[in-house]
C-alpha cells in the first residue's frame, strides 16, 4: 500500500471523524495482515483502528458480543460454554497471522478462501456497523456481496454477535487444504438444532470452492424436519449441490471442487449432528 | 517522516519513520539484522518478533502499528555469555543448519513458552506453524523445542 | 563395516556457527548491506517468448536518485553459462547479461540502481518497452516437434565441450549409451513393463532468497559479497561476462541461508558487479520470493520412459531408460542433470542389458538448475515405481526383488565408466555398501511384514506401505578439486582456510572435525574461514555431494602435512627424532619415557625461538572414485478415498553414508532432504497459465510443510567404512530427497490400488484415479 500518512486515534468517534474527513483516501488498518493481497497503489492515509478499545468477547443474554478488533488468537483462546469460534480460529492461517488478524478485518474484506465468513454464515451472526447511527445486518445480508457496499463514509464494523451454542445444537467447521497452513480449497460449516430427534433448524455454508462464501439453501431445505443421519445428509447434499457455482482454486478443477464440497458438507453435518446429540 | 516511540528490547526508543515503512525495514536499518526477510508476505516466519507478548511477522506489520507498544527482537533474547535456553537447545540438537529461520523460530517459541512454560507437543505444532525451515525437516527443531518445555524438565530429560 | 575409535569425528559436537546464528548475529549477505548501498531492481519480461522491438530507458535514467540503468544496449554481449561448474563447463553458452530476446516470463529486460527501493521501482515503470510477441514453447513434447519455434536462435549459442548441441531443434543436450543389448534383454524376460513417468517443476526454496552486493575498492577491484555455493566459479564467470580479468574480482561468501543447488548458479552477481563498476557505489540486489521462484533456478522437469524386463526368478534382464528434461529458457546443468538420471540409478541393480537415452530441451519456462538429487530424484521416481510394478508382475515381494538385485560391496557396474558428467565416467568397484542392512533395518521399523495387498483394504481411510532404494555419488571423480590451507597460531589454535563452501549444511564443522582429528587436537582450536577468493585456496564449491568426501580429504591431507611439521619442531625442542614422538591431546609426547611439549609451546618456538617458520601448509585433492551412499526408504501413508488426500503417517529413512563425521548433522541432512522430498511428492508444484506465467510464486500458494505437518520421522544411520574417504566417510546430503516420490507412489498403490506416474500426487489426481479404477491417462505436466 502506498501510505502517505498515518493516524492513530484512540476513540471511536475520533476515528470516525478522521475517516469522514479523509474520505476515499482513508484506509482503516487493524491487523494489517490482508495488505499483501491488496493491489491499490493510490495514495492513502492509514487509520490505525486497533487502539479504539474495540476488542474483547462478552456473553450477553446467550449471545457473544465480539469486538471487531478482537484477534483471531483471542477467538482461539477464548473458552466458555457455547463458544465455537475457537474451532474456526485454530484452522486460520498461521500463529503470527492469528496474533494480528482480527475478526473485523477478516469479515469486511472477503476472499474466496476466507475462513470466518463461512462460519459466521452458518452461525447466523449479526454484524454491527457503527455509523451516525448503529445498525445490525445478519450475516447472510452482510456477505451477500463484498461487504464494503454496506459502509458509508465513516462507518466501521464494531462488533460481531454470535449466538452461544445451547443443548440440542451442534456446529462443525472444516476446510480442505494441502498442508495445515494452506489456503482453503473448500470450506464448509454447519449449524444444526435438534428437537424430538428431528432437525428443527439447520444452516450450511460453503466457501473457497465458490466465488463468495454462501449458504446452501436447498441442502438446508432438504434437511428441515427430517430425521438426521449419514444417509439423509448425503441425499440432501446431492439434492442441493447444484444451487452453488463451484469454482476450483489453486490448480483444482471445478468438478473436483464440487466433489470436495459434497464430501465435506456431509462430514460437517455428521459432526454437528454428533454434537447436537450430545456425543 | 513522523516520529514513533516504542519499547525495543527493554529500552524506550524513538524513530522517524515513513508512513508505509514496515517494522522489518525499520529494525534492519537500525542495525537489528537478526530479524530476517524471507518472503515479505508474512508466510515464512523468519521475521518473527514479539509485540506485546505475541509473535508477529515484522514484514507485514507497519512500523506505525508498533507505536507505543513493546517490541522484542532476537538481539534482546540472549548473547554468547547468556544465551536463552531455546538458543542453547537449538544449537546443541543440530536444529541450526543454515540458521536463517532460527531467530524467527526462537522468537515464536519464546512467546509460546512465556505464555505456557509447560507447552506440549501440540502447542509447539500450533504456535510454530508459521515458521518455515527448508534445511532440517523440523525433526531436530522439535526436539530442541520440546526440551525447553517445563514438561521435559518434569520428566527429567531436559 | 569397521568401527574405529575417534576423538573428534563421529561425535555430535555443537556446530561451530550454531550459537552465533541462533543469537541472530550479523551473518548473511543482507546483514552487511552498507547504509549507502544503491538498490537494484530488475524489469522483467511479461512475455514467455518475444523480441524487444524498442526500448527507451531515458525516463528512468534521468529520474532523480537513479544512478544507472543497464540493458542489452549498454553492456557487453558475451555468451556464457550461468551454471557454476568446472571449466570448460558442460553447460552450453546460451545466456547473456542482457538480451533483446525474451525467453521466459521473468527474463531480464533492464536493471536499475537507485538510492531507494521505491525510486528503483518507480524507475522500472518509466522504462518503455515494446515487444514482438513470439509463440511460446511450454511443453517438452512441443519443443521437440518439427518446426517448433526456436528459442535459442542467436549465433553465439554453442557447447564448449564436444557434446551434441542443436539449438535449432531446441535440443540443449543429448547422451546415448548402451551396454549389452536392451532388445535382447527384453526378449529374454518373462515379464516386461514399459511406462512413462513425469517429474514436475519445483523450487529449492532456500529461506534466504538469492542476494548479492558489490562495491569497487580503492584499487578498482570489485568486491562481491554473495550468497553462493560456488565462489570460485562465480569469480571466473563474472570475469568472463564483464570481460575483465579474474584478478579484478574478489568473491566473499558469508553464511548462506540455504542453497540446495539453487545457489550453484550465477544469478545476480554479473549485474551486481556491472552496477558497481558503473556507479562506483556499493550496490545491493536481493530477489523477492516471487523472483526466487520464477527467475532463479528450479528442478528440471523430466519426461521419462522406462522399460524393464525380468525373469520369473527375479533376474533383471533389461533396463531401458529414456529421460528428456525441460531445461527451460537456458541450458544450465541440462546435460549433467540428465546424465545423472542415468548414472546415479542404473548401477543400483545388476543387469547385463542397459540402454540410456538422455536429452535436455529448451522451453520458454523457468530454467532448471542444480537441485539436491540432481537428476537422480527424477529417475529414482521412475525406477523405484517400476521396480514395484515389475515385482508385482513376476509375483515377488518388492523388497525381496530389490534385495536380490541391488549392487553390493565388491561389485562394479559398467555404467560407472560409460556415463560420467558430460563425458565418459570412471571405473569403480563398490568398496562400501550396507544397503542390505538399510533395507532390513527400515523394513523392521516400518513393519513391512504387516503389509497387505490393497485388494484386502476397505473403508474410507486406507493405509499402505511403500519403499524405495537409492544411491547417489560422492563428488565428481577426476574433475572436482578442493583445497585447504592450515596454519598454526601461538595458542595452539589453527586457521583452516578453505574454498569449501558451507551453505548451511555444517560443512565448516565437519571439515574442522576432520582437521582436529588428524591434528590430534580439539574442535575449538580450529578457526574456520571458508570461501573468499582472495583468502582461501580454490574449491569447486558445494555441489555433487562432494564437500565431506572431497574437501574432507583435502583438509585431512593438509592436517597430516602440518602435523608432520609439528612433530619436527617438537623433535627439535625435545632433542630427539620425530619418529620417537607422537601427537596426543594437543601435545607432542615421547612414545616412550618422559617429555612433552604443548602445541602452544611448539607454535611459540617456531615463531620466535629458533629456525623460525610458519607452521602451515596447503593441500589439494582430486578424487578418483565417487563412492555412492545408499539408502532404503519406507513410508506408510493413509489415503482418504473420498477426497483423494494422502497423509504421510510415518517415514523411515535408513542411510549408509560411511562414517557419519557428525551424526546429528548427517541425520539432519537426511531429515531435511526427506521432508523436502515429501513436500515435492505431495504439495509442491508450479502452476502456469497458458502464456507461461507462473501463478503461484509465493509461500501461500506453493506449499511447504511446517512443524504442524511433520509426520513421524525416523532416521537410521547404518554405518559403513568407505576406505577411500576421510575417516570412512561418504556423502549424505543429496540422496535423501530421491526417496519420497517413489516410496509414496508405491505406498499409495499399496493403500488403494492407485498408480500415479506424474507428480505431485495431489488429492484430485488420486481421486480421479480411484474413479477410473486405479489409473489416469499419462500426461506431461508442468
């Protein structure tokens, strides 16, 4: 990036004022780990938003409030009943990157291989944007396209809210890669809720093998109200796979990307089901 | 040019920096060359330094992000007369071949052991997953790191 | 095997530079960059094959802060090879400092030296270039077609030794050898196989990319400090390329951040030297990681056809190996790499009818160079895969099949004479071979007995066991030379000055151990200074698995000469005959009776007391043999038959390297090589678009394992005693990389019946082969 200046505000209001004043030339910087993927060479002013006190994880009425500049390491190390993002954070790139990258930074700029958006879609997270007034978007709306569309001048993502997992619910997350630190070729997450042995709620999200992370509505629909089990999961996946546009990354074919998704979705559903059953 | 101030290896220091200068460039032009440049994209770990108790890649960190913080580099860890146990272990197990990745590995493992002195094998695997070494195949590195955990001392094989 | 009692060698002492490196002391080229150094950046070709029709450097030249711009119009045009090899080089002269023809995406267009990186990069953008784009050649098979675009059409391109070279046909090298009669051997066989194999591109990935700097001293000499494996070849080739005398250049090699063959090439030094001359300022050039992938050197991809024949009783009757390498945009190491594909594998098994055809062809892709394993990695894949396939056909256990056929102590092979490095080889009998014990020890460790056929395996995750046998060499006989100087100091310490080039392997330590052992002193008394063309004697450099064996004999020789001088001075001091004395624990002592003088007393006496002279000497060594190290590798893998993913569960490498001079460092060589080989087999690959541009030139997309991927690894050093080597030592550094590709291929087959003959073994390939019932059609990859 071509930074011609930097600002280090310590208050949210101060940061928002700066962003408004600087307009298009402003670039909020939290962990800075995505800079290597950015190609913009126009002169910019970096606004360091890591000092605004926006980090931290609190449980409020069954919902985790996660400050936008909470690092992935903090997500990983957090340990509380109902907390599941550690399962995602542990699979996130490498330790020095986890130590800098933030949940906000990983959400506002989406790459095909992004980890957190897939999990946040499956968990039905709420994304809190602070502008002149605060507003909340559900993850599906937020990630429908590149999230910058949702931001007006001076707006910042300040919090991500994720419901705590309760009894009868399960969540699982998987990514396919060549080594433990590889970019994902196919990322899948599933959240599932059981009532009377039937599926009362289910969300399945995929990433990496598709151009933008997305939910799998047809798979979800095929599962709603059904009795869960490996056979059922396979059927649902086969029925719903073609709603997504499969795209192979890093030298793999589109066909194989689709195949990977078909295997991994069944795997996460099985795992989520196990957890929901309390196993 | 703007001035930033941070604690570097235990001493408060001020530096005039360019807005787009990376921390590794600042360190290396300040004669702290133990922090190595291997990829410039945060993917090899040879530039690992400790910022506020966490290992970070100095090549993708902007110098301005260090303002007001605490930075430790390999130069602050040990010297010939007082090497850090990690440095002694790396040297004695044969974990140092070309040595280019070694400072980054020492810094990353150092951050882990401070947080968790009895780090287990899985902890090292997780925390060192950002440090590439092409010489050793990691076998001797692993041996060196494990020997520095309080766990090894408990077993009496440190 | 014979066990000897040693005092310094065969001991796991602390590597002499380990602590300074662990402390992060300034050690590597970049750590010595002068504050006022100009930064060099290179403008490179966006086209795989093109001609520059116009170039305007004025915008860059006049930019404030820019000190020089080099391009084909303002530098000497001298055909040379970038390969750091002995003179005259077996690689063709087909490279220029700059040229108007572009031969790959990444080829040099123009270099800028400027006050800062930013200015240099801005200056590159100010250079205006127009190209006539030519049709690129991106496959071996396309390069060999009639009427294929000619990559080296310049009149200067030539071979400088008498070998076939036909650039008009894109043929950079060719070698053809027959022993006995292949067709007859195939006819005699009960079973034959005939398969094609393909080895893919890969890069060495030293964590320190190529880096060089230079300045001109007060005597107008160019001082080059560079990360090189071949300082003396570097000096010679830079002198040639700049058309200046060798004496005007000094090359200094500090610590190197890994090489693995990549730094056996003159990649940066010619431009750095030229820039220093032009600007009279210190200049500094380091490759980015992307440049390291694209514009330094790679493993030669190779297309192979292997025909084998065997009788039902396991006798091998025929071996026919055809290897065609893709040498890329230049022919660096093309001939010798492909020669090694034959010479380092064909002698491994006894056979009377052998045919070998080796070729190297130009393409418009990154250039192959030296890479650990050097051709043997390629042919070991074909050979050791095929040995399993043939064993299967004759109904023998693949381990037994290998055990009954492999070369043994006392054997020779006609291949040794028939195939050298670009010329005839050298006859040799095997004087040390513990391959049989390697096989036994490795089989036990992996649990070979529990190995079951793939047809008996069920379920999603299936495990399989595979093996491979390997050999390499130790130096290039009758060609390579190493030399060392040793001198004694007042405190009984010694300066060991060597041309041998420690690239991170620990050769400084190993050679100091040999020296200390021979002198009868301790390791801490040896002060090593290696590789400075002004200060140390010649050595070919670190390649061809030569340093321990070749340079080790040079230091042993010089230490022997110096110990004789020490005894002579001791005799003077003790007033007796030297023959009455021996050296023990850094002292000269009487064999019988009292009387001793310390090394320090001897040194002081020789310098200050009587008949003063410098105790010291120089010694050179060429070798007449290249005793092969041997290895047997075993691997257990687990295949996820749903996705095709292959996970290495356990890897066992049993190696016979003679006496391991430093057992831990020797193990480290095996482990590092094996890990590199595992990554090569499973994850490392170059992805190109259809215009020849590499798409994954970074560590995010080109994957190496990290600690978190490390499988269980077991290294077994099976000692032998190589009587021609220093204290029984042979080489160890290269051989280990050759095993994983075939061993893993065999293990995948044993797990799930899939036979892959094109690397890497990606999950998608395994999955496709599973879908297709075990095999996918053969394809030349990249």
